[in-house]
C-alpha cells in the first residue's frame, strides 16, 4: 500500500476523480440549486476511488443521477449487519442464520452480491492476463497480485479487505470537516487564505480557480488545512472504537496486567476528548493545537486535495434545521447525513 508505484498511481486516480467527476458533479448541483447529502456524495467518491485502485474498475457511483450501485449498496448492508451482531446474543443471530430469516437473510443476500461481483472481476482479469502472458502495465492492486501465486479466492478476500479498510474513513472524515467549517467560519477563512497564498507563487499567470490542479508539493505546504483535518479526526475519528487481542502476557503503561488472549476494547472518540491529554479546551475545535514551529508530521494528501479543491471553488452552505449526530456503526457516520448547497466562490 505504501510502495512508490502504488502511491503514485493512486494519486493520479484521486486527481482524475476530483477534477473529472467530483467537481464536475458539484458544478451541476450548483446550476440546479440542488440540496445534496455531502456525506453520501463523499462516500460515492471514495468508493469509486478505492474500486479503481483495487480492481481497476470504476463502479460509477459519481453519476449525476446519484443512482444506487448494487455492489456498493450490498457492501454497505453487509458491513452494517455484521457489526450489529456484536450487540445481539450469539445464539440469536446464529438461530436467525440457521433458519435464513430477518437480518441474517439480508446479510446472506448482500454477501452473495458482493462475492459474485468480485469473483467475476478476478476471473475476467485472470483470463485477460493469461492471454497477455502476464505482461502487465496495470497499476491496480488486483493486477499486481495476479503475478503472485494467490488463489482466486484469496485474491477476492484480499481485495475486499482493501475496500473495507479504505472506503469510509476519508469520506466520513471529510463530511465532519465540512460540518466543522460551517460551525467555525473563521477557520474556513484561514484555510482559504493559506490556499490562495500558496497558489499565488505559481510562475504562470493566475489561472481561473476552476482550472487549478494542486500539485503534491502545494498540498504538502497546506499546514493549516492539515491541522484542521487533524483536529476534525481528533473530535470525530473515522473509526471511533477498536479492539485488540493480546498476543502474549503484557503490562499496559498504566500498570494494568493483560493476559494472553485478553480482548482490549478502546475508544479513540473518548481519547480525543480526554482532558488529561488535550487540556480543558479538549471539546473545542482548535486546529492551532496541532501546529508547532509551523510544521506538522502528518500528511492527508487525499483529504487535503478534496477539501482544498472544493473550498477554493465553492462555499458549502449547510441547510438549517438538521440534527447532526454520530451513528452507532464501525465508522463514525453522521446518522442523518449532512444536507448542503454548494455555491460558486468569486475568482481570486
């Protein structure tokens, strides 16, 4: 995931999706004065992105109609139902599964759709590569793994793992970011000021803002934007809770003893709001807390590219009267989404 070929190819995929699909789609919404659920829009963007990077296939979630995509819909349903098993006594969901009723019936059908879709891609790619003698200039993960001795079933499972890991985290984090920009307009103004300062150093004449494509170096210089993204993820971590099983007997930093195979459940959501760690202002949104000597150690290139590209071109107006609260799922979705209207910003 972190080799130079993968990082370079995925950067190109993200750049193309942002400029050829996402921004073009937002432009249409502006013309139509359409209210859009920005969380759903960003989920569609990241799903297309992760599928192109993983399979080399674009499922087409970012269409003007925003139509349902069976694979994406089934993947989401399977993830959510599987998660809710944690809150149901095991004998109950196993009984439902045995008789094929209720949520377990829906889960079985969702898994069937997901596996059929991926198996078909794996089989067709295998045939395609065999015909070419495995001469392969594709940069997607599946094609790269085909040259190794993995079974088709293993390839299916590996690809699904990549999608599961990469689909939601970026989109959900960005949805909370735009909500916080609405709540803290002074932060949005500072981010815009930083972006405009960075692009003012371009050697060419000033471009129309709708034609600007940020370079990786420009994105890396967006320190305040990065701080705002970091602060968003502190307050609204994409994965709010996690669990680890101890491999061996161990002792935690606080002195608590942990036995082999003990399950430790921890909450990033709670840790991000811990007064002992972050101070008395731990519940306040302050990007400045992340900046020391004008530098940061993190790099959210994908999130920064999407956020900067949208903020430079459009103001994101949150529709009034909404209740914005988290949803109890493995990823910290907004329970009701986030309805917004995009409006063009004036030129530089």
